[in-house]
């Protein structure tokens, strides 16, 4: 990557937890530019966490990059999704902070989840996991190709849009304290809240197409010809630094980058099969629904630990009525159909057994 500064001067330090925001039309090369930045971080000893991408699995292209030969790569998947690959695969729920020290590249890609809702739910959990890092051995470059998805993932853990936006801004603002560099992209400048745009260290402008620059960026026409901004090649970009510097850059288009229509799963030797979607508890503001895993835990505590509904209530912070209703639902469903769908979806070992405490069973 080469940059010629035309106003002011800056040096991008790829050992720092910077925030990069790439803006451009579809097909303008935003993803490849963010991947190029990711390679710069890898060269400086940092890790890469490819969190978001298109539904066709463009993040999997890392598996055929030169980095795959000598770097440790981990693939993350959703519940009830079977992934066969020559690279290690782990359930996203079981990912730990140690994984980001052990593995150089961690990939969470859309085809490894049953649907977008499941992907966004896990993305929120994985992001929150990284923000638990009170200290770190090396930086992690988090690549979220569509910045709006970052916001949508926050909505999966909160139905309050204002709270979700404030949490997203907080996460980006605090990223440097957790050793996280961020690479975000968007088609529209205003698709991202102003509080988040103001946290950007480097705004990277790709081809803007017929729409041209947004209102807040039109002053750039004083420095750059409108025709260039409308029709930049895929390897060209403009950069605006936080310190006010303006530059014109050329990025190396990764030869391994996924192209449209390409079957990337087949190209990198991954086979994916999907089971039944597990239901996840949803926060409705005044209450939270019971997901399959929580239902499964009610049954386990009732059978294995022989706890009364009152003791389970104290353990899981749910009402005794909610626990009672789910145990009765479990027993009635097992009696009627031979198994409990919620427990089966969550791989519960008591999916085909009635929930009975020891003293009740003995009677």
C-alpha cells in the first residue's frame, strides 16, 4: 500500500489500534482494501478477526491466501451447523480470549450460520468477548465489511435502538484500550451514526459513483477532481486522516480475494450442513423469552441436581412459574411425541426423558 499526501502528512502505524472506515459503491474494492490493511497488521505481528462479510462467505478467502501456509487459522460456526474443513472449527459460543492469542486469523463467516439472525447474535457475543480483554499480548484487527451489520448485531442483544447505537459507539471508542483495531466499510456515509463516524482515524474513500460525495465531504472537490472521485479504479483510494491530512493511495489487490459468482466453499475445501435452528432467548424490553439452551438448563437442574423449582429460580433468576411452565411443557411434549424439540435442538441429553426429581421418581 502506497500513499501520496497532497495536504498535510501522516504515517499510518499498523502497530496501533486505529479505526478505518472505507466508503464507496458496490464493487469499488472496499473489502479488498480492508483485507490489504489486515495483511499489514499480520506483517506487524497482530491477529485478524474477520467478523462480517457478504452472505457468500468472502471471509473464507483467507484460507487460500499465502497466510494460510504459516499462520494458525480458526473457523467459528453456529449451533446446529456442521462444518468440515482441514482447518480447526469451533462453536462460536465456545470461543475464548485465549483463541485470539493462539490463532493468527479467526474467521466468523455467514455460511457457517443457519441464518442472518443467528450470525448477528453470535457476532454480538464475540464482540463482547473481545471487550473483556483487560490486557493483551498483541493487537487484533477486527474486520467488519458492512459497518451497518455491526449496529444490527447490537440490536440482537437490545431492542432499544438508542441503547444499541450508544453501545456501538462505546465499543468503538474503547477499542484501543482492549487492543482492537477496526476495519469497517459502508456504501453510504450517513448509514453510520455521526458519533461513530467521528471516532474514525482514517476515512478511506473508494469510487463514489454517480452520487458523488456526501454533503459533509463536498469540500474535498477543492483538492480532488470530481471525475476521479466518481470513477476510481479498484486499487485506488483517497484517505482522510484524523489530523486533517489528505492522501491519494494505491492498494495491493489481494490475489486471493473472493470474486463474484465464485463458489468459495468448494474452492477452500469446506463442506457445510445445517440442522434445525436453535431458538435463542430474545430481550423484549420488559421481559426476555426463554431460549432452547435456557430451557435445557431448567431440565438439567431439575433432574441432575435434584433442585426444587424455587432453588432453580434463585440459581437462574427466573420466576418459579416460568420454570414450572417449561418443565410441564417438556414432560407433556415427551409424553405426546417421545421427545422435547427444544432440548433436541440444544443437544440436551434429556430430550427424550421426562423431568422428574429423585423423590418423585421414587414414588
